C-alpha cells in the first residue's frame, strides 16, 4: 500500500469513528455539527412561517425589555424540523455572557413529561402495563392502609390521581428534605379522595415512578433516561441532578425579582432528589429534539400509538387547578405527565415549571405539527404568557384567531 492511500484510508477510518461516536455520545461536538449543518441546509421557510417567527421574536424582545428579564431561550419546531432556536439576554445580571441555544437551564416540572414516555417505551416492550399495581414493582411504596396501597396503579401516579392532598410533603422538599426520606412518610397521610377521582398535583408521589423503573429494569431512572432518550435524541446538553448542573460550562443562573430589578441567586439542590418530578437540566437545543419526539417524528424510539395513550386525558381539571387561564380553554385535563387543553377544534398539550427561580413552559399541537419551549432564568409575567401568545399569533396568521388569551401574572407559588 502506498503512503498516499495509507493516509487516505486512515482519514476515512477516523471519520467513521467520529460519526459512530457522535451517534451516542451525549456531549459530542461532531454530532451537533452534523445535525446543525443538516438542519441549516434544509431550513427553507414559507413566508407565513417567516412572518410568525419575526413577530414572535419581536414579542419576546419587547416583553423581556418591559420586565427587565435577565435571560431566556426559545425553540420552535414545525413539520418535523427545528425552525427556531435562540437565546435572549444574559446568563447572569451584570455580565455580558449571552444566553444561546445550548445554554442549560433547570427544567423544573417540564421534567415530568419524560417519565410517561420512558414508561411508555417499557409498555411497548411488554415489560408492564399502565394499569399494573405500583406496589408490584415497588414493594416499599406504602400508603395509609394496605387496601389503599394495592389500588394505586401507574396511571394514578402519572396523572396525579393517587388521592393524596395536593403537594404532599412539597413544603419539606422546599426546605431541604429529600425524596428518599419523604416517600417513606406517604403512609402517614390520609387520602383526600378515592384513587382516580381527583387530580391533586404531586412531586413526591409522582417520583415513585423512578423506583418502579429502577426495580423493573435494574437501571437507575436517571441512567435509563439518558440511555433511552437523551442519547438517541442527541440531547447533548441534557442531564439530571445537581452535580451535573454545577459541572455544566454553559449555564443560565437563576434570578429573583424585586420591584425594579433582578438579582442573581445560587443554583440550589432543592427538588433534585425527586428526579422524575423536577430533576432534569437541558437547553432549548435539546428540548427542540424532545419536541420532535413528542410530535411523532421519532417512531424508532416510541410509536405514535403509544403517544396517543400518553396524551389521552385521564382526569378533568377544575378551573382553579388548571394554571391555564391565560389560554382561556373550553376544557382542561391532565393526561399522563401532561396537561391537555381543548379550545374549539384545537388541542394543546403543555406543561409549565418553576423551581429555584427558573421558569419554564412547553406546549405543542399534534394536529398542526407545531411546538414551542421557553426557558428562563427569572420568574416573570412574560414566561407565563409566552407559549399561549405564540399559538395565538399562529392562529391569527392562519386567519382563525379564536379567542384571545387573558393576560395573567402568575405568582411563584402556583403549581405547574
């Protein structure tokens, strides 16, 4: 073999190794480069979509300026493509370090949406069923009585219909206690409702799904999440836990508001122990890939039929439990890990999150193959209205304005 051909062959081998590594490595720059170039080449937007993106970006910049919001990031997907992914503002006040599409935020309760998809994958593989009893897979799960414990199935966990009082032991999570300690205290709580009867939002009870997954597969929930979802989707910045967040190089820091300005506050380890409920970190670049899966564009990972099951309403929400007044829906429900809103002939699937002064929103319309995620490092009116405003703009440009959402300032204490 001549030197020329030897060098060429060596180069080809290196290239193939790089491509193979990019297919699974969660932090691989080469995989991100290939995906970015492919998306850039394919991104030819029609005039209506260009107008929608221009109007929405103008709205984001105006709203952030009006409230002096430190920073935010937005990703939008349509028709199986990422059509917008951009950062706004700064990672921390009194700094010029700008947020970009790869900047990592705490997702807060947007973390909840991953659990039903991960379980759905296991359901498709015949490992368990939605109506299986939780205690069969997690013997340590215990409510006030054995009969109550035996009634609870996977649907109850994921739809917050176990029957517990709202936010059982969240106060303790807020003050530094851990999931591992608090889950053992669920047996001390008197049920307020029969299982399946009423939606009462939970973080501790919801996170029992992590124990089920661990006992069923032998893998920790966080490890399975990375292997089955983050890595195959190319969510290169996504992670779970406080340690991973602190180790990330490109991070948006949380900020608290005063009457006139925001000030930086430390990244906290609170709620990280409840990984399925609130333990995921990610960028909008990652979340765009997640949206594509949720909209049915990754049948290699989960079928559209299984997504139908996940997004099927399980319980109707009372008006006050919806946290969706800005959408002004006709009806609202909770599915498996997701809120569902019906307005006219449109169905929006969504969730919000708040923890440690990070505010997050995700919403998508499966019929129109359209979705958006907004992440911010400061609580504001804008974040609460951001996804509803986007879909209202989309309806307006489609010539079907529908009803306008009510502008509502959400407090930090609301449940997402």
